[in-house]
């Protein structure tokens, strides 16, 4: 166990809103052992920014970790040459050029179709009725699992997210995760003969064409689903919510004074959809007065780093005009999110501008409040909205 001071949390309170506790940790114990999570947390941006790049110490290779055990050994849990080989293999599916050439127009088509189906007279929940299906339909394209229902894509993603964050060992959560991974394996099996006859630029297509071992193919598809569904879903709904709460900032975006990409990246700083990444200590190490022992588990708290007072003035405030260049919402080291360009296109190029262009006077529905939760993964649970008319 590390020599970090102990910091106790109430897990329910931390799930509802982790930011007050993280602010206290940054001030009082920026490297702290949290017994309720069974891990040592790094909470300051600089510690995380430096440590994430030290893969010989802060290793992603975690043979006994929940992700490996439940989802298989994917590239996120590999370091060095092994990680880079798989990252290079998937690049043709998710590079900036691939997103622009193969996916962007299809993202737009899904957004338009889903908005066409929305009825302002109904009780619309923008999470359920747009952000969730839009993210899932786009992810079906990127992964190559177009044989899945979008409802299954979302449900199986959430089950895996819950499973790999199941640090209390709830057997029901693990069972749901196992059912999800079995469903994904079956979907992959169904698509293999299709892609053999009709290769494409999807993740499944490029990994198969590149000769990646099937165990790695399966593990990396599960990785893409576990992170590729919730982050765009939560960022779309969350950014809309933040803008509707700050109408003066919404006006800046709609008028083109602030780019939609800047808006999205400020939201991802303010409420990081992926708030944490685990690491294993590979050899004895010290940061200032805290010593670590091999095989300890540490959490790099991205959500805390993105509210570090040393880098962001008034960090608890949502402000689309701020400099977000120090944000590490997509990571900081060699494990920088491989899907970042696809996510930016889905959210900043398509979802946000299309929603606000087409839904006239989009606003929160006063009769019901939006709810938000999570700390390892954080997002809106609902977003009740209404508007006056849909523009075509």
C-alpha cells in the first residue's frame, strides 16, 4: 500500500457529485488512498499529466484488472509496442481522414432522421430520444456491428461500464457485464461472413483485414463500445443542458462567435464524461512524500485534473470562452483517446449545431428536472426539453 494519507468518502454522495470531495483532496491530500474505492487517487493535473506518460511506472497492463477479466485484453490495457501495434491497426477506421471521408455524412444522416422523428408535443427526453440513439447508431457504423439494435449497443455499453467500475464486487453487476460481452461476441460472429464478402473501413473490418488475432479483435471491439457509446451520448446531452442553463453562452455559439468544438471541449473539461482511468504501479516509485509499491492500483482522476485551480480560473464555472488547452479530458499520454476525432465530429460537427439549428427555441421543460450522476463515468440520466417548431 502507498504511504498516501487516507481520505474517506461516502460512495453515494461521491456518485451524485464527486467535485466537492475532489476539490478537498486537491487542497488537502492531492494523492490520497480512498479505502471505499480500494485505490490511491491522483487528483492534481500536473501529477496526472506527468504520470500518465511514465508507462514504466504507471502501467496500463493490469492482468488481474476488471477490464481484462470481463472484456478481454484490449489495447487500452497494453503499453509500449504492443499498444502501438493495435493502435496503428485501427487507425484506418478512426483517423481524422477516415472520419471525414467515411463517417461524417452518415453521422449527419442519422442526426437528421432522429430529429425528424421528434415531436415537440410529446414529452421528449433528449438523452433517450436523441443523444442515446444517435451515439449508438454512429457507433454501429464505426465498429461494423450494423446488425445490432441501437438499444442493445447502449445497454451493453452501460453493462460493461458498470462491470469495469464494479470495485465493490456486486455479483449482479458482473452478471450483466458477462451477458453484454456474450451478446457482442455473437454480433461479431454474425458479421464475420458479411465482412469477408464486403470489406469496409469499420473497426471490425480493418482489424480483420490486418490479420489481428481474433481474441484481440473481440477485446478491442468491446473497448470501443464501452467508451464509444457513453462519452458522446453524455457529452451531447450534457453540453445541450449546460448551454440551456447559460443562454448568454448559447447565443455566442449559435451566432458563431465561439466554435462548437470549443463549446464541447469546455463541457468535457467542466464535467468530464470519462472522469478516471486506472493504472497499476509497475515498480517502486515516489511522488514528493508519497511512496508506491509494485502492483498497487491507482486512479488518474481526469475529472479532478480538469478543475485544478492551478490551471483553470474559477474551475467550477462553465465558460465556453475559456482557454481549454490544458484540459486532459481525452487523456494526456500514449493512451490519448483513439476515438477522439470521431467523437468531436459526432458532437461538434453534427449533433450540437444540428439540434440548435433545427429545434426552434429549444429549452428545458420546467415540469421535470434533469438528473446527473457518476464519477468514473459521469453524465445526464435524463434531459426533458421542448421547443416551438422543427426547421428543415
